């Protein structure tokens, strides 16, 4: 046996011994009692059913928290992983931070799950919910927005409703304000950022909702945050907030599969047309209030505003995500950004003589300087952006210029090796064919114990993987039409609703047009209404067809007969034309790596697991997972995709699908 093979065998034996020690450790007997038939959870929760997988995960988490170790744990759908980590967290008796991927899960943990476990365990622990700045009303900025004549009558009415809500809210959490939709264009105007916050100089400092939320968090035993805040704490170390993580004995990261992308956002930087135009708009309001004799400020703001709009026009009509270096070869683009840099500097120089006249003017001067410094770096006029990729994102009326790190592992890995803090990373989708190297490597996590617990659901009898024969290659011009043709007879057999998941919006729209002509069910299409509204209509209808891409692949939970079919059009390989991915793959190739095997394939496997996880959400659910891509069986790497899916029967024949739907309760005959 070679030295490498010998070491691999030793490592495997050590990992198995650690997991065995976790499960069999005598001090974990109390966990078994809590999750047992007559334990605290069974007493407190109606319908609670003991699950061996849940108990196994809870024991691993408790061992990790008590010994300041690192655990990476994948828990299959239905494991009950939330309770599995909350029980040890509250039992620990020390400060714990729980980070989630979405605000919805944050709210569920804080408002529902944590109180249930606290009451069941009879623990006196103080809980706190902490969101990012953009979730809290800024009273000072609302005051300025109410005076802004550029807003329409309708927008002014909404702002007035927010003002009335402000008089009675205690938290300032805009999720509680029904007058302001989550996607409202007014939100940036009435919330703060690290750049525009006036800090202790703000007239509303004593009433600041962000400050109050942070103080509550610092005094709590268990704090629920999201991944954006987790990395904001690392990257920004904002005053006061930076004390959260060092004060925690343990950090539990749920929906951990989202961490690498979130880290890239926070350890990069960007300049957006919206940020620049916000400065211009606010300066015009502040100038009239605090410097009425300095009309040149509004004039200079108007010039910058026009320059921003002109830069957007130069970038072309279509919406795109493209490497910025490729655009700079165009002299018009280069000239537009040179002028933009000049105009930001001119505005900063114009404000400087007046910045002592008010806190607001001083803040605007600071924001101008921040944008000027960032844009210089992004344009390569100042210190280098390091091992980052510069890319541009354009929308109908705006643009964003980004610098994103190609590898975040060197930036964040050291935080996860802190011997004073225990780290638990968990999700339903972390492993690729039973291995965790891809996830751990992207975050620089070393010496972690890994654990994979399967789902308690009966996939063998309640599900079927259907991969139809005779579909063309995914790059065939008629592929999407062939997919719709293949799914239509399945819809005829299915008595419940169906999710049709696509890897591109173009394919989604093409399929939607065909289905609306040929399908007699309610057809719901992503983008035609807010996501929450579409899902609610889907759930209430009971036999609707919902077409989605991207965000619909995860975080959607529909139980029962309302969802009996999940169709996936292609294996979800990310587009190699996406600028950050393109640069990352080029860098891996230059360093002698294997971009496909080391990055593209494992990422696609994890995404497929997310999409397929929409099907079986409850113990009584049953349905068909239809994967149309012929590469699932036609390519050697298809084995990795199949090996990462739940253990369901497989068929390539439509007759088996018809039999499955015709005979509820069993797939054994297939």
C-alpha cells in the first residue's frame, strides 16, 4: 500500500472512530431521553415522532458544542435538523449564535421553533433576532424622504403610512410594516447602510432601531442572525456588532450550502448607479435645508446624476452580466467611467467646504469619498483588487460594478479554526456522492468531523425517479419543446400539482408558452407574481403547474397532494459564460486543477439535490421526480448525480409512471 493510500485509510478509520465516539458517548444519554417516545419533545409537541436520524444528528451536535470542534453534517429531508441542533444549543448553557440563509427561516426560528424548544426543556434563556441594517427603519432617513419632492404622490402616501407605523413599532423591523412591500423601491431610502449611517452624530441615535437590536443581541443567550450578517461581522467589524462572534461559545450555521456565495459578496466590493443617484437625490434635499445659499451643490449633483445615466446608456440596451475588462476595450465605455470618476471627485470637492454646516452634509461628503475610493480600485487606478474578478451587471435602468474574490477560503478559513468556538455547518445538501471535500475546501475548513444522516421518509415506496428515453441532447434547439412534450402525458396521469424546474429563464418562458396552449390546468409562471403569492396559489389550487427557475429550486415547501410531480429539465450546470465562474475556472485551469471535476460537477450535484428535495416534504407525501436530461444515464458522471439522490426506484418507461400514479401507496412493483 502506498504512503498516500495508507494515510487515507488511517484518516478514514479516525473519522469513523470520531463518529462512533459521538454516537456512543455516555454523556449523551440525556439527548436520547429528550428525543425519545416519552421525552420532553414528545410531551410538549403534538404528533412528535422519534426519529433515529434526528437523535443521531443531535448527539453529534452536542458533542461538537461541548468540545469546541467543527462538524459538517448533511441531514436528509424530514430529519428534523432544526430541533436536532436547537436542543443541544439550549442545553449548552453558553452563548450560541445561529445563522440561517434566509430571513424566512430566521423568523421561523425566533418566533416558533426556539420558543417551542425553550418551553419543552423548561430553560430560562434570552433569545434575540438580529437582521441586517436594510431590514430596519432609519428614522432619520425617513424624515429626509418625506421632504423629497422627487417622489410621486403614491410613493409619498406610502411614506406617510410608514411614518404612522413608526410611531407604534418597537422593533423597527420593516417585515412588520404591511404598507411597505419587501421589494419596494422606497426601502433603500428609509433604511441605512454602513456608508450612509451617521452613527453617534445622528439626531435619532437614541431611538435607532439597529442599535437597539444589536444591544438586545449582545445581551442574549441565543442570537439568530443570517449569513449576510455572519460575514458582515467578519468583513466589516462594525463598531459594537463586531463583539457578537468573539462572545459566542458556538456558532450553528443552517442552510450552510449557501455560505460560499454569500462570503464572496461580502469580501468583494461594488459601486452601483443606484448608490450614486441616491447621493445626488439626497444632496438636493439636504442642500435646500442646510445650505440654501450653496446652489452649486445641487447643480453639481445634477451633473453627476446625468453622467450616471449616460454611463448606463453607453453600456447598451440589454441586461447582462459580463467581465468588465472585456468592456474597457471599448473607448466609449472607458471614457464614460473616466468621466464618472471625475464627476464623483468634483461633487466631493464641492461638498467639502460645506460639510461642517450639518451632520447630513458631512455624511454625504463621506459617502462620496467612499464611492470615489471604491471606483478607483475597481477601475484599477488605485491599489489592486487582489485575486478578484471585475464584472459588470446591467439592468433596464441601472448597473453595478463588482470585484468578487475568486477564492474565499483564505479569507474565512481562519475564523472556522478558532479553538475557543465550536462550529456546526448543516444543510440537506452538502455532500457529493457521500463526500464533503467540495464544501469544506471552498470555505477553508480543516479538521472537521463529518456526518451524513439519511431521510426517514420511505422513498422506496413513495417515490419514483423517471428519466424518459429518446430525448435529444440538451443543446438541441428543439430540446425544451421535447421536454414539454414528454411531461404532458405525465401531467395527465398525475392527480396533484407539479413543479417544473428549469435551468434558464429562456427555457422557462418557452415552456410556459407551450403549456398555456396545451395544458388545461392552472399554469403559474415565475415572474408573473411575487414568489410567495405564486406558491400560495399553487398550494390552494391542488393541481396547478408551477414553472420556476433559480430561487424556486430551494426553500419551497409544499406538502400533500398539492405537489406530486417535480420535473427538472437539465442537469443544473452553471453557465460557463457567467463572469465570476468563468474567471474562477480559468484560474483553476492555470493552476493545474480540474475545473469540471473539482468545481462544476460538485456544484451541479448540490443544486440537483436542492431541486429534487422539493418532492417529498412529509411522511405521507408521494410523487415522481422526472429528470429529462439524457446525460443522467448517458454520461459517466451521471453516476455521481444518481448516487447523490435519495434511494428511490428508477424507471425509464412511461408505463411505470402511469402504474405509480394509478396505484397509490407503493412503488415496489416498479
